[in-house]
């Protein structure tokens, strides 16, 4: 019976690993398309399963001149060998594997980025942070990064052949902290980039992130 229990246990672990890998693959997809629009995201909330196991325990009869044979465990075949004491074991296991979201199922952070226009080489960036329960996250550190690969991809779609980032193009702050209203403000400093270029800013809290695009075109 230990053999059956261990086999079913290993199969359940393999199923759980598969659900985890599927969730990780779905979460790693791009957040914006080539035009900078948010893309549809998918998740695998649960997996229903049913496992049927048929096992036959064969206890061979004692052979001439020998002792009693040792029991043999094999998959059920429906065959009963002459002189053997066979016992069939049938087991059925069904259930549901639920994918626990990142953060052990606790309310997930939600980041909203409101980018401003490039005014004299500086674009204002406003952040608002809450969670999936609707609670404002005050005093929450948020990491900011300039996504160069995404910026180059979006800029090429607008006819910019290459986007070698100028030394002066950078975020004013790498990390900001939200106030009591869950808000934070920083800016993107933009050097002499091509007017059609799009710069992608990513705001992250652990594995949760949001992106926004800012045009390099100077409006004032």
C-alpha cells in the first residue's frame, strides 16, 4: 500500500508543479503590445483532477521444497495465475488544485502610473498605489526603472531606427515612497532623444508591476 500511496503522492506533486509553472509562464508575458497598449493577461485559477488506480497484489503459492512466496505488486491485468492468491485494489482520487497568487493569496498591490508630457526635458510621473481589497497603501516603497528594451521596441514601431539612450535620460528617483494617500510623484529627465521615441517606465512592488509610456517629444 505504501507503493500506491507514494505513487499517487508523487503524481499530485507533479500536477501541483505543473500548475505553478503554468502560472509563472502566464505571468511572465508582456504587459504592453508594440503600440504601448496594455495586453490581456490570463491566469490559471485552479485545476480539477481525477486519478483512478487499479493494482493487483499477487501472493504466489509455496513452491515444492520452498517456503511461501513473497507478495508481488503489479498493475491489475485481470489474469489470475493458477495457484496464486490475487487481491485487487482499486483507488480513486479526485480534487482541485488551486493556484495561490503571489503573496500567499493576500491582497495584491495595484500600481497606477499617470505619466505627463515632456515639458522642457522633464516628464512628471504620478503614482497611486492600492491593493486588490481597495485599501490605500501608505508608506509603500515603489521601485522605478526605465525599460530600455521595451522603449526600443515601441520606438522602432514608430520609425525610430535605434534608441541609444543619452546620458541625460534618467529617472529622478529609483525608489519613491507613497504618502498617506497612497500617492508619490517623481519625474523622468529626458535628454535630446528622437521626437518619435517612446520611453517605457516600470514601477514595481516585488513581483507586481505596472508600466507607462512617455513620449520624448518636447511640448514646452
